[in-house]
């Protein structure tokens, strides 16, 4: 009978021990109270609770929490009512302060975020608010983190989720956005037109420069050709004189050539002809020469105007030739006429 009671006691003790064993999961903490007073914080692992004297006051999650608060009405500096909702990222760094610091930490954090957001937005105008999200997030995070330290909460990040202005403000903003886009489109079209005009002008300028250079080169080549042809004519005449001199022709042949030249000079139009004294004897002995010079027969003098040679048309001149090119061609033609006149005389 005694052994039975011992067995019952052992079973009862084991049941009490196993009933008070607690396993704390990872990223959690248990707040333990002893006779109603805070005793300790259990971290992850196996723990034994004193039966009837200790109890688990609160189970606290140490993970980072995402708190999505509902939209809050706020008024800007220019008296525009907006609906703003924020997202707060936080985690518990002290389970004891989190348990005993405030009655409802999440609700307190929500209300604190709403009042702080109203204070920050109330100092800004609408345009500044729409372009200063990062600045608002930083200010809100700094205020919330400092205020929740006694609660054992660490605010890691705050983000404005939505900014919803009134419908009339949305319509005005839409019109403003449309006007801004139309202005940008007009500016871009004007810039494109300007660039096109400049490019076209540059192209015309380059084309005219190239045409002028081509015409200049053509005129230079034409002048060089004319000069070369004149040089070759005089060179041929000089070579002919040198050949006559080298041939050692007799004096009678030279005199005959002189008579032929006089015939060309007379041309039936000259009223006076000066002849060398030694040429008269030869003329008296040569009947052909007398006939050529009109000696012995009466030939009337032709007083009509000597026909002028018809100027050749420069094949390089066209309707598109500039005034400078035409003047250069006329100058070349005048030089050629002077050379022909010298040759005839």
C-alpha cells in the first residue's frame, strides 16, 4: 500500500513538471510574473515555470511588424483637406517596456502617427507636399521613433502610402498636367522646326560654296588653257622663224614672202603703202607681184568698213553661269582678239 502512494506521488510530480514546461519559439519572448510582479523575460528555448506562483503575463513577437493605418484627414497650409494613409514598420526591442509601458502600444502608435502627420502636413502647401514625400517620411520616422522608445518599440521606417486630394483639386491638377504636357510638346516642335531650318540653311550654304568653288576651278582651268594655247601659238611662230633661219633659204624667197605679206596688208583697202626701196626693182621684174599690188592697173579703193571676225561663243557659258564667270569669259575673249589683231599687223 505504501508503494502505491509513492507511485501516485511520483506520477503527480512528473505531471506537474511536464505541465509547467514551456518552449519559447524563435523570434518570440515571454514576460514572466511572480506573484503578480515582473520577474524575467524568457527568450527562445526550454523553460520551467514554477506552478501556482509564476505565470506568463504576455507573449511578445520580436519580428518586424508592418502596420497599415487607415486614411487620416489632414489640412495643408493652404487649407486643402487631404486623405493620407501611412505604413509604419516597427519591432519590439524590449518586451518588458512593451508590456508595461503603455496599455495598447499599437493603438498608441497609430494615434501618435496620425497627430504627428497632421502637424507636419499643416506646415506645407499642396505643391510642396506632393514633392516632399521623403522629407515627410524622415520627419515622421524621427518623431515616432523618439516617442515610442519608452514603449519598447523601435520604428525602423515610415512611408506615405496614398495622398488623395479632393475631386475638384484632382480636376485642376489634371488640367495643369495636360497644359504642361502641351507646352512641352509645343517647345519640342519649335525646337525641331528650328533645327530643321538651321540644317536646311547649312545645307544650302554648303551647296553654294561648293558650286562657287567648282565654278572658280572651272574658270581657272579655262584661263590656264587659254594662256597655254596663246603660249603655244607664239612658241610655234618662234619655232617657225627659227626653222626658216636654220634652213638657210635665199634672199629671193624671203622677198617673195614679204610681197605676200604686203598683199595681205593692202587687202584692196589701203590708200598708202610704204615699201622698201629694194623691193621696187623686184616688183618691176615680177608681173605677178605688180598685179597683186595693183601696179599698172587702176583698182578702186574699197572704203567700206573692214569686216570684223565673228566672236566664237564660249561653250562653258550657260544660263546658270554667274556674272563673275561671264566677265572672266569676256576678258579671255578680249585678250584673244588683241592677240589676233597684233598678229594681223
